[in-house]
C-alpha cells in the first residue's frame, strides 16, 4: 500500500496518454471486488479534482501524471472478463461499449490481443473490413454504442448578458453617480425636480446596458451558428462495400474510416492498415512529438490529427465514451476574449474617467473653498445653517455631474456593435471569423501571402497536355484521346494507366446508378479522370496488383511513390511528382517507338525544355516514372533512382473569376500580394502575371535560392519578392517571420494544408480554406474562407478597415464632445458656481 501511495505522488512526469485511461479502468474495477483499494482511489479522485481546477491545457496534462499508480492497480486486480448483456447480444454484437472503449483509451495491448486484434474486434462488432458497415445496422449500432456527439453546455441566457454588461467599470461609476445625484437632489431641490438628473443618468445606463446585452446575446447566437458551421466535418468511410463521404456526426461504431494527411481522427479506433501514419497527440497529451501508428501500436484517439501518411481504421468508440469526450466533461465553456481594440478603448475610457474624477474633485474643492472664504469675509464663518449644508451638497452634485459629463459611456458599446455588425456581414460574404480580433487585425494588414491552388485558381484541374513517346498531344475532348491511342503502343498505354491507377491515394467510386465519382485531391482527380477517359478501369487495375509499400506525397518530398506486386510475381515501383525532381531520378526514357532507351544529359535537357514550355503556358507539370525491381537483389525499399520516364503531364487549373480585379483593389489600397507556391517557377510566374501579382520590378524566386540567402541579402530582396516557387513550408514560415520582424508588416497568410499550420500560426492573421483546407490548417487560422476564393479575402480586409474608420469617427466625435463639455463646465463652475450643461451627459 505504501508503494502505491508513493507512486501516486505524481513523481512520474512521463506524459503518456495511457495514464488517465488506465486510472479510470482501475477505479471502475475496484468498486466491488477490491474494497481495500477504495481509500487509495478516493485519494486519487480528490487529487484529480484539484487538478481539474487549473487551466484547460493544464487539465489535459495533469490527469496523465498518475500512470504508475494506475499500472499498480491494474496489475493487482488482474485482467477482467468481458461480459455481454442480452440486449447487446440480441443486436448481434459481442462486446459492450464500455469494455471496448477501455481497451482503446488505455492502450491495453494485452486485452487487445485477448480480444483477437483487428479480426476479433471486427467479428465482435459484426463488420467486414472490405464491406464496412451496412446501412441496415446503423440504427442498432447507435442504440447500443451511442451517437458520435459531445454533450454541450447550455448557452448563456439574456439575463446573464445583462448582468455582465452591468459589470463595466464606466457604468458602475455612472450608477454610483446617479444614486448620489438622487440622494442629493431630493433634499436640495425636492420632488420631482431633485431626481431629474439621477433618473436621467439611470435611463442612459439602462439604454447602454440593453443595447450591449442585446448585441452580445445576438453575437453569442451567431457564434453558436458559426461553431456549428465549423464542425461540419466530412470523413471518408466504407459502407456496403462502397467508399463514401459522411458527416463526422453520422459515424457509428464499426465504421471503416479512411484517414489521410491533415485529417482529424473522428473517434477512438483501431489501426487496420496504412502507410507512414504519424499522429499528433498534442491536443490530448501535450506532447509535441508525433506518434508512429502501426500494428504494434494500433490505438487511435479522437481529437488527434494525422500529421503524415494514410490509413484505414475501425471505429470502436464514439461520443462521450471517447478519450476526447471524457476530457470534454472537465472543461467549462470559455468566453470570447476582448479584442486588442476593445482593450485599448476601455483603457481610454478609464483614463478619461480618472481625468473627470480629478476635475470633479478640483471643482468641489474650488467651490467649497470659495464658499468658505465668502463666509469668512462676510463674518459668518462661525454660524452654519441647513442652507449652507444644502449648498455644499449642491456643490457635490456639480462634481458628480462633472464626472458623468467626462465619461464616454458609449465607447465600448461602439466597438461591440461595429465588430458584431462586421462579423455578420463577413458570414454573409462566406468568411467564418474564429477569433473576434481577426476583424480589426485584418483592417491593418499590409501584406497578403497567398497560395495558388484553390485560392487564386478554381481548384478544378484537368489534363491539358501530355508529352509521351517524344510526342506532345493536346487533350481537347474524345478526339484527343483517340489521337493519343493512335500515337502510342498498347504496351505504353498499359504502363501509363498502371502508373496512374496504382500510384494514387484517391479512389473512384460508383453510386447505385453506376455513376463514377472521384474522391481525392484536385491534381490526382485530374489524372484519374484522364485515365478513365483513356479507357482505363480503376477497380480492375487495383485488383490486378498488390500494393506492398507506399510513400505518400507531402510538401517536403514533392513526390509520391508506390511498390506493387504484379500478377506474374514481379515487383514494380511507380513514382510521380514535381517534374524536375522525378526527372533527376530517371536514367531511361520511352522513345517514339515505344522502346526503353537511355536518358543522356543532352536528352534530359530536351525534356527539361518541354517541362519549361508547359510551365510557361501556366500548366502544372508532373512526371510519371516506372522501375521494375530485381527481386534477386532482395530490394524491399522504394528506389530513389534508376527509373524510366513514362510521360510529362500538363495540368491546367483556370484562374478564378474576379481574382485579377481583387488583386488590383489590394494594390490600390496599399496591400501588397505575394504568391507562395510549390509549383515550377515558370508556371508560378505565368499565373502570377495572369492574376496581376507579378508586376514590373517584382522578383520571382525559388525556395532553395531564398533559404540560402544571407540576412543582408534578405533585407534587400524581400520587399521586392512577389512570387516564391518550389517553396517548402519552412520557406513560407521564414518569409512571414522576416516580413513581420524586419519590416514591421502586418501579414495575412492563406493556407490549406497541414504543412501551412506553422505559417498560419506565425502570421498576424491566418486565413484557412474551408473547402480544400485540412482540419489542422483550420484550427491554426483566425478566419476560415468558406468558398476558398481570394475575392473573399479582400472583403475581409475591407470590413476590417471599415471597423477602424467607424470607430475612429465615433471616438473623434465622443472625445470632442466630452472634452469640450468637461472644460466648459469646470471653468463655469469655478467662476460662477453654476453649470452651463448640467444634463450634457445625455447627448
């Protein structure tokens, strides 16, 4: 027992996500059979309850520090037997929801093996890995295992917003002044004249509180709507043997989910199969190091994010039973922070209030001193009457009025109304504001660093040109497809289709009517569409070969490779990606006769010229290559060289309508626009010119060249950079950092991929794409552009500036009126003993 208590003293700082779950499992097991452990469990519960009072991030980490005690508990009590209720068995399932939830949450590999690993779990959940969940069983799964929804705390009532509004320091001062005014007015001026000033102040307070509360209440309702919009996440699943998109809320236990880079894990589950899966568990454990997930560590937890790779998982737990759901129970609803502008203006109101108080005290002292001196001169200093007391009260009322006149009570209200109005307009313009301060920050933006794909372009790509067998073919409809087939041999066409269909992370699915739909990225969708039009059969190709190993595409590698086993027993590697990178990996090429020949430097230069020609026409170029593996050499890794170049594909993505005009508006407003892309520099320059971004005197630079510049060279060239091509995420992050620190720019950054998260986080305002953007990018952004359109970004900047202009005008009016009223009444009171504008506070 002493050992248990020592272990529980939170000495172990190993932040493992297993700890909290093991602890919960242990406590649930000790309830009946091990009564002697209850005192220790109570101690632990109390310790955890104390930790829950800390900040949210602290909660996530603190509850994990009981790992060693939890391990002792589970070892002492032993492995439980899973019992199945009649209701669960009648529904066709072989495991209770709490039992399977505890196995995954606690990373209990021992019980996972006991259940039978993936095969055993799929059997107990009555699901097939290939077919997925059947539509007929969804209702029964939801009834037994629950819905994939989290319990949300009720929103604040209108009266709570009224109470919050009354806590404003300015209004508290005014309330005190009103009560004092009434208290003085009644004995000095009688009823009803004596309450006019005080009641007038209270009416103005009522007006301000009502407007503020109504505005905040409407804003809270708007935030609820925005939150619902933000949570509309779709995920790919296999159901009834077909891959389809469903809402994250419609997931059920047993669903086969397809995960790829940038996705959020939608529920707790088990890894089935995949490649290079790297999971970011920092949202749960606080650890920044990503975790490798494979068959040896198959547990996936809700709320974590896919940093790299792709995989299939089976959902085992949904909703409040997940690890994320358990942690959500400990969280309280967080209010929206005040924006920087609100803080500044509240500070201005406070300073003015202090100045008013100073003038009020001076006024009271001057009037009192004047009254006392007059009495002394008239020889009445020793005789005091009730009229003298009333006169002093009257002077005090004048001082209170001076304070009321000085305080700009409408200042915080003006900011609230302006921000709320702007947010509503931005939502109508398809911009979801996640942080209120983003509205005003965007108004100060002096530079926008934008992506190309999906932001400036339509993000609907098509194959426009193809170079194969030393011939260039333009793809303009069915006639072009027939021409292509006539230009190349059947063998070359077969290898081309194999390279397209085998080396892809996208899929072609058919609906009930047999209509084909491509699920995947725009670039891969364009290639698959080209393959289907060229007579390829996606399903037949995928069935004919077995995928042995995959290296998914990411922004660092700029290529995707796959190793497949052929039907005849051979092994073949396919590679596709950025043209200049894949070309360097090739030492052979398919010539005009369809035969494989060597690729000497002279011919490689000719191929480079073809790539440049495509790029100069604003085409995104990809190279597809193949290599047959000699199994006798025992090579199991995907090769990095020795490939045969099959083709160069030119993919076109048309510029969005209105982009050029939007860029011109930005430039006219003093906002510079820089395009940062991973494309070839010639493609990037052509598109930048078409969009109006690359102007005379502007610089287009490649990422490798940029990152090798010295500090002095960067200072010289960064102000002139308008296009950065072949950039890595680090280059984008470096550019944003230098613009902010070296030149004091207010930088807005657009991003859609997981790799954009560092730059989005570093920028003054992050703009994530709502359609193409990954969940990681959206979480690091301040504003989500719902239609992925650059013109919407310009609208965000426009409304940001409108807020500043509106508030600037209001502040100018408010301060002018208040300062004039303050000085005039102070001078008048000191000279004549009377106020000129005793009711000026009701302007």
